[in-house]
C-alpha cells in the first residue's frame, strides 16, 4: 500500500470504474484499477471484424453535460477530451412493408414537421406537447434522482415537492409507458417508436413506468458521435485517471474482496496476489459481488437479480459489409408489425423474438465517421461520401433484443440462424440489403457471450429491468452494507447507459470520500454542477 495516502482499489475499468478512479486520484488518493481484459471500456470495447474495429456495445452518447462537468472537475484541457460531433438526424425509422420512413431530428421543430408529414398534422402537435411533458418530467427527476445517491421513497416525495408530484401524477401514478403513449398518440407507429425508449433501460414498454418518456427529452437535447468510437471515450477516461496518478492493471482478475473486522480492506487476485486497500469500488455487475465475498458475508451483497427480473440481453452482429437500397443514417430502427409480441417472446416465453425490432448503427455514416483503430484512417474519413470503408464496405452493428438467460442456456444454431434470417428479411422488406461475402465479415454475440464477458449478469445489458414505478428505488446505491465496499456501473443507481454509468462513478467517489472523512455512513450525497468533494488534503488524512 502506498505510504502516507489512503489506497482505493477499483475493480473493473468500465466507464463507472474509470470515472470513480479518476476523481479519487484527482483528490489525492492512491488508486489501483484492476481490469481482467486487456483494455479499458467494459461494454464499450470494440470488436475486430474483417480487419477493422467495430463498436459492438453502446453506440449512442447523450447527456453530454455529464461528461462536460466531469472533465471540468478533472481539469481536463480541450485536447484531453474526446472530440464530439452533434448528429443532425437522431435516428431513421422504418416499418416492414411501408415505403415511408420517419427521421427524428435534433431540431424539435423539424421532428414535429416530419411527424406531421408522416402521420398527420394533429400528431405533429401531439409530439410537441409530448416533448413539453417529457421535459417537465426530466426536470423534476434530474436533481433528486440522477444527481443524488439512491433515494428512498419518502426522500423522493420530499425532494419532488408539490410541483414535482403533480407532474408525475399527471402521467398516471401506475401507468406504463405503453399506456401513456396510447393516450398521447393515435398513430400506433408513433406509440411503437416512442415505446422503444423503454428498451434503453432494458425494459418492456408494457411494464416500464411512464416516467421513461423522459428519454425523449434526453435525445432532443442532443445525440453525439465520438471521434474514434465509443472506446475512445474509455481511453480518454483511462488516460485522465492515469494522469491523476492512478495505476491501471490489465489482465488482473478479481478472486475475492478481503473483509477483516467487518470492513473491506483489499482484494485477492486469481493466482493469489493480495492487494491491501482502505476501500474497494466494485464496478462489475452488482449480482456478481456476492461471489467475491467470503461465504459467511454473501448476504451483505446486493441480492442477485432473478432471471425473470433481468433486463434485456441481445443478439448482435458486428459487420463489415457492402449495403444496397435503404439510405442508412448513423442510427436506424427497423420495426415489425406486432410490437407487443416481441416483449411477450422475450420476457414471458423466454425465447428469441419471432417479430423483433432490428437496430442498425451504421458507423461510417452521419457526422464524422469513427476512425477506429484498424478502420478507415486516423481522421475517420472514408474517402467517398461516408458510405463505406475498405472496398466499399462499411461498419455496422445490428442488434435484436433477447432474453437474459445466458447463464442458464445457450441459443444454438437452430435458433440463431432462423433469427438472423428473420432479421435480414425485415431489413430486406424495408429496402436494405447486406452483401455478406465471407464469414470473416461478421462476428456475432449472444446472451451466453455477454454472460461470459460480464459474469453474474446472465447476459443482461442493463442490470435489473426497469419494470414498475417502484423500480426507481430497487437498484443498489453506491454504499453497500459492508464499510469500505462501494458499487459503480450500469447495474446500480442511477441506472444503465454510458452517462448514467458515469454518474454512478461520480456518486461512488463522492460517497467513498464522504465516508472517509466522517464516521457517519448515512449522509446522502448529491451532485450539483461540479462534484462537491473533500479536498485532497482532507481526503488523504488518516
């Protein structure tokens, strides 16, 4: 252990762990980050396909303010921050067998006009009202929920006040997102489109709370592409953590968190190496933590999420192919007719959907191509109108939702191949053809693959499913029942997604520092603007 300074071990170099490590190191603590893979990023690590790198995890960056505040807090110079380019078209939407597509834009007025042309002027006006309502819901929840440590119900009621409670009550206290959308729009295609926002939290629109309409506001405030791909954001955070003094060790796998005298005091790695610490931040799936505790203390870990309560997993195909027909944007969504059956198949029948939605991220399209290592060049330019890389091929990530049963079963070829055929059929019926010339041009992943990559998750990509209005209060917070042991990542509060995982890292760092500086572990942490933390001198004082 470094002499004279308190030492924190961060397990996992996903975005939550990297943010916590950078902030703690910035405050003068000695920090060691342990990552079992050979690079940072967690779910943001790319795949190499046909000699090029393809983003194969998160592909959308929203809530830029989270990172702007974080980089300000870390004192990052402009050259130390990833280059972000706003997207004019948020997403292009298509429906099987229908000739018309619908684009949503960063400019709300353009989106309303597009909806009016696509559906009706009345629906365009309904969209405007929907945006206003989503903005009000977001405004009420940002402070007491997103910026605060895990709230209890009574705290939330007090934080919201009369105005906030009235805003949420107007949604219907127990309404699902699907029910609310059914009252806001008459066109079933728009209900389907905005119902998809539930999947951003790994949920079904027919079970997710109506508050998830706030995702519409989040997107309307901006969607960005990251120069170099999402992995560039992870590399940036890792560099800032290292620059602040943190040590990052790759190929280091956690075996057990050491507990002595009732508190976390270090870790043991696979192979037997022991690292002493004053505190440990666990950035794996919260359901996995109990596996790394002494048997008599597993009850102090978060209760593992039951398979039926897990969020969505996925079957993904990372591709490097030529495309014909459909004019792809950066983000594209292809809908089938029976949306409800998709979620019945996944959550009730526990099978791959017969009529699933297909998301396609065309990573050489839109504002600023990715320029991933091994890709189309250092600047990310494709050299011919942004529609292809090597030999006219372009990088795609195609995704279909799936049940998170990766620890209980593996979908074999008899299930995956028909699923792929159905997906290609949907794309074809919408006008898109993929020219796959060689097996080397595609790498697929299933829930079992995600379970192997992220043990304890069952392949769930978003922790527990956000089902029911009480789900807001079920995620674990940063502090565990064991002093000195903290949680970060998308499986804990405030939830999944790259910005939320980053917020979990900020909350973990702030909570840990507050506890180091006080004998009280019950004080609530809230981030307002830049993070308010003890000084480096205070934090490092025994």
